[in-house]
C-alpha cells in the first residue's frame, strides 16, 4: 500500500479486511506517513485468519480517513500460514483492468504507479480518502476448506503529512 499522496490521517487509515460467515479479521492500520526513501514508500500489510466454515468471504483493502489518496498493489491470498506461490485471488497483481475487483465509488485502477515501479507497465488500485466515508476495493472469494489458516497480504503506499504527531509511529521501519 502506498500512501505517498495522503496529506492527513483523520481516521483509522488503510487496512486489509476479511469478513463473512461470522468471521471478521483485520490487518494493522497504516495511519502514518510512509517514507519514500524506504522501499519507495511501499509497506506490506497482512492478516491471518482461520475460517470455521467453508463459504464465500469478502477480501479487500479499506480506508477510513487517509487522504486525499493512496495506492495498493500485489495482493495475495495464500492457503497457508507461510508464504507460497499459489494466489487464491483473481488479478492480485492488478495487471488486468476491471477484472476480479469490485471498486467503491472512490477507487479506480491506476496505470503508471505500482509496487516498486512507475512506468507504463505498473498498475495499482488508487483510492481517494474521505474523512466522512469509508472507501474500498474488494473481491468475494470462495473458500472450500474450513479450519485451514489463510494469509491475505498486499502492499500500500502514501506520502502524507500526519495531522497528529502521536500517529507517526508504527511497527514498520517506514514510520517517520
């Protein structure tokens, strides 16, 4: 996730979320200015979850109050608690426009900005933040095996001037 264009964090910030069938899991919130000198301002978010029943789950990136905009790229849903090369999401790398993702009113596909690249082959989701409304991009994913651990991850980036000095710390090395 890339929040390099944010100028305020008046809410919870940017986070990954999994919901459905009585399950609700969230990643840590990105609510601070990322440093472009560290990984180009990109920060990896992730959340582990273990569904108790098989069914369809909503997997997405959400924003509450980080604005005016942030970028998200390279999403992966893995059927394991450790990294693997199998991605259960459609179009996790965002290379196919309008495929797999449902975009909220404030989200759009973006060409020219992507994880560690800014060229014609770089793609991401750009989401405009609003202090009064949640913005998001998500997809509904069928999970056919209950009891397994899954990991949802994605990268975020935002350049912002925090509105509260207490929000400028985090567990990520990119906190300023």
